[in-house]
C-alpha cells in the first residue's frame, strides 16, 4: 500500500496535469481567435467603372449605307493568302494569330520571285490577299505585279496591306501608281471609327480616343479624297482630319484595297482588320454580332485560408451578376465545387461557404472532383467513387447539379483523353458537356478548338489573365496597367471579339479580397459596349455546345496529336501512354490509289531497316486511319498497330486513300509532323482507266453497265458521282497543294509511277538513298515475272508475288479514250507542272511528255 504522502503527491500531480491541459486548450482557442481576428484581408478596391469617351452625349448610330460591292462571276475558295516579310516577323505572326482565332483558312508565303499558284483548273484559290509590307507589293517585279493584280480583278479579290514608316526625309508623298497621299512620322489624336464607313461592322462609331497608347510619332496618315473612304479617323497635330485606315474603292484599277497606316500595336486596328476581312469577302467572317459568354468559377470551397470568399464576397458576387445581366442577357455565374473542402477555412470563410450554399439557387453549379483529384492518376472505379461522394454532398446541401456540365481539375483526362474519366462522367453525373484549355494546345490561345468524344462535347476554354495567385491589384504581375491593357483592347477583349462562344476559366480566389474577377469582367463588358456593336448573351452549357458544333461542325472529330511532344500534356498523361516508347510511323505512303503503292510497300519491306504496321482484317494491308473510319478508334489503337516494329529505323504505313482525302494532310501533320511523305504520280489518264477496271473487277454496277467513255460524256446524275470518284484523285496539283500546306517540300518524295512499274528496283533504291538509309540490293530480289506480267520479290529463291487483285490484265487503254482523258486533265497537268517547279520537286517523265504535245501548249 501507498503511504499517505505518496497518495497526496499523486493527487496533486493529477490536478496539475489537468490544469495544464485545460490551460493549453484555452490558450490554443484564444490564440486561434487572435489569429483569425488579425489575419489581414485587403479591402476591395474602389475603382470607378469604365467611362466611354463619347464625342456627344449619345453614341451615333451607323448610317444605313446602300452600297453593294461588285461581285465576280468566278468562284474562289474561302482561304486567305498572306504575304509576310519573314516567317518570324511580329506583325506577320499577329495577322496569322487573328486568322487562326477567326478560324479562317490561310496560306503563308513570302513575296519572292515566284508567286504561289493562284488558281486551280476551275476556281481561284484565295478570296482575300493580305500583304504585310505594302512597299514590297508596290515594288514587285512587273510580271508578278501584273499577275497578282489581274487575279484580283478577275476574281474580285481585295487586298489588305500595311504601310509603315520608313527612314527618309519626306513627310508627305503620293503612293506609287495612285492618287493617294500619305503623311509619315505622324502623331495621331482623337481616334474614332468613321460613321460613314461601309466597312465598319463590329466597330461602333461615336467614341473618341484622345491619345492612343503608346503615343508616338509613328503613324502614317492618309488624305481623304474621292475614291477613298476613311475607316478610322484621326486628327494630326494641326487638327486636320485624316484617316489611319482607309478603303481604296478601286476606281483607278478595279482592285479594292484596305490600307493601314499603323500596325497592330493599337487595338482599334485589330477591330478594323476583322471588319475589313468581312467586308472584302463576307463568306470569310461570320457577320453575326452575338457573343455568348460563360464565366466559370472553379475551386469553390478549395484554397488556403485567407484566400477564400467570405459572406460579403458572396453578396458582392450576387450584385455583380445582376449588374452583368444588364448587358449580358440571362447571365449567370457557373460554380464548380469540390465538396470535401466545405467549411475548411477560417470562421469568416466558413460563413461564406454556408452563405453561398444558401444562395445556391442563384447560380449554375457543376462538379469538380471530391478532393480536387487529378483524373489521369486514377482508374474508373476510383473516379466513380469520388464522383459519388461529390454527388452525395450536392444532394445533401440541396444544390441543383443537373446541367450536364463538368470540369476536371487542371483539365486532367479531358485531353489527352483518359477514357476512364469519360466513362465515369457518363455513369455518375450523366455529363454531356465539358471544356478545356488544352486542346489542341494551351498556347497559342487562338488555335484552341472543340471536339466530341464518347458523346461528350468538349468546348474550348479561355483564360482571362486571372489565376489562383492573382488576387490583389497591387501584386498583379507586371502591375495594374498590365491588367487594364488586358481588359481594354487586350487579350480578354479580343477573346470575346473573335470567339462567338467564350468560356472563361476563373477561380473563387479571384472573387475574394480585391475581387479582381468582378472588376475585370464588368470593365470589359463596359468597354465592349462602348466600342463595338456586339450583343452579349449567356445560355446553359448544353445549349452552348449544341450551338458551337452547329456552327463548327468540322470540329466534331478530335485531332489526335502526340501528347509527349507537349510538356503540359506530359504532366497530365494517362498511364496508358509511355513517352519512352511511342510506336508511331515516321514515313507514310499516301497513294493515290492504282499507282503501285502496294508494290512499293511490299518491296520496301525487303529492306532490313524498313517495317510497316501489322495487318488488320477490316481493310487488308491498309490502316486507313487519317481521314477514315478508324480515326475514331483513337491514338492508342493506332499506336498498337506498330508496337512490334519499334526497333526498326524506318516504320511506315501505306494507305492509298490518304492522298486525295481532304482531312488526311491536316490530321497526319498533327500527329506526325516530321514524317516523310511518299507520293506516286502516274499519268492521271492511265490511273483513271486502271481505277475504272478495278471497279469492274469488283462488280460495281455502274462500271459493269457502262463504258468509261460513256461515263465521261454523260451528264446523268447517277453517273456523275462515279465520274468524280474516277477523275478527282488525278487532279494532282489540287491535292498535292494540300499536303504542301502542312509539310515542307523537303519532306515530300515524289515517285514517277511509270518508272516504278517498269524499273521498281531503281526507283526504290533512289528513294532509300533520299531517306538516308543503308544501300540494299533490290536488283537481286525484285524480278519481272513473265507469267504474271509484273515484278515479284524473290527471297532465298522463293518467289512471292502480289495477290490476284493486283496487276490484273484487261484491255489496253485505246488512243481515243486516252486523248479524251488527257484533255480532261490538261489544265490540272499544267497546274501540276507549275507547282512542281515552284516547290523544287521532280517532274515525272510522263508529265514532260504530256506538256510537250501540241494540244497542251
């Protein structure tokens, strides 16, 4: 037994420990209260709204101008030809970025001795020509200038160009070959869109900018005279009204030109540039003035304490939504939540969490992940589990989450595609719409596009200069002026200007503290209302997706790219991708059909450095991936066809359907930008006749019922489609130009189809040499077989020939039908010759012979 003193000591020890614990708890609570009371929060900045600098008290409406442009009877493709100073010039890149943002097809060239091909056999190739440096256009060699001007007159094509300051002593001068007077090294004041301009469409007259920034003596101003119409007006230092952008109506030479006296340093010129494209060819730019805006606020409940929204911030968000609705019809903020973090801030932030839940019916809610999980790191089972947790949270809080819209944290799993994410979204949330800033790449933003995968519409998402770390005016990167320039004529403004549908990524931190999100969007809306005629609207994500893919139907199919080539994509790659082993081909034989592509692929496989894909049963030896039905199977399926070939130096694929497939060059270059492209050019008349005989052998009803001569002469609708299928692949210049839009001429290897038929060993040896592969004795292995009537391979004494469907015998092409086909392809062959010369590509012998004939001169 313990003695009495020991018992008393133990009792006092217990009391001491208890008092210490209670003191510690009370002290901790008190310190916590002190910390919360003294956590510094920056008060919201009181910055006045944007004030429109109107000349009068009200904006002057644009005059109703009944002018209509003279239209040419000749058709042109909806494509722009851009002549840049160099491929790296700043203005040239800006022009291309705007064209990309507007989704206008374009071809970029430099003004050299040889102009690009301007016409095909039947139509003009370009509907507008943009020239970065007008002086270079004025000083073109006479022949090129005449050729370019004649094309513009005949096809009704206008020119957009820029006149810059040049180091010289003159201030005023006449533009060479016209009555237009320019004034160089000028300072412009009181910039304004002309009320009388027929060009201005997006631009709204009425507002006046007193001093453009930067305010320098680097403007070229134009005199306004008969035949010239001001698009943007300005005053010089003497108060004389002149134009900074002017329309030459073409009264002197029949060519309309829009000339800019300044580059894109100032945002007014960008608006005028877009309006100019729409004026010169209305099919290029959609004239709809409606712009749909969706603002997503990601990471609701997520964030470190001190950066999250409080109750007063929520109230400010509700008031801002009401103000935005005055200029954006039906506008509603879209809130993305991760339920795990609810009430995980300080007491003020927890109160804010509760308050936003209580006001939840005022917003559109969409799910993130339960714990802001990154989808690409998890399998489908795990993703379903955490989605269900987030869904139970929403149901428990009474949040209505039935919009069919979701966003993955950091866009992981959306693109590059993680199939498990799409499957889980379907099963748990019934998602039909998402958005990402990663497709096809994060930068440049102008190339972002949408796609549909597994019936989920993926819309392009835009950034607006607001991120999780941009919370305060005083610490905004590069200062408050940078933020203002982004809003007033900068990236945020032009994102809305160039995109009919803008989905912006913001974060809840942007609406706490200084509330930069509220400031930015309210100010840009006021700016748009002042300077443009745009109509701003909002609608639910499902309706936005439907409208987007109605307008941009060609974007529905995704464009697969190599995700390992993008550092951002590598960080969010699903585990199925292994960047150390990417089994992709580095050479493609693209056809066209009936030119000997199968024989070429077979003989190349004899070389130990060459290997092709594993055969698939559905399409014989061809994958027919790019532009074909197998493209929908995705990138992993395509790579699986080459996994056993990864050790070979040259891995190739042969699909003869690629050459004349309109989508193949674009999709091929997206995934295989460094690939070598092999094209076989056979006399198109011979190729067309061979294709016709191929269809007869396959019992095509039209080929069996009609002779080719009859098909070529008939105007019957049921024969016209067959005729086009027969003739179209032989329009080589048209299709080759598409490949040259995406691959340099040094990557394209042209083989003479006739020489391939008569001396395949020599042709293939030359190809192997051009690909820098080791020499190989093809002559010893490729021999002509008299019985078969074509070449076969001999391996270890064993003969191996192509199947019965290859090299079939049929009646020779008679002289009369040959001449008829030659006449059909006459203009195409002339265009091909010009294209090959300009691209420094070899000219096949059969083409030389064709063009030497009397009826081809």
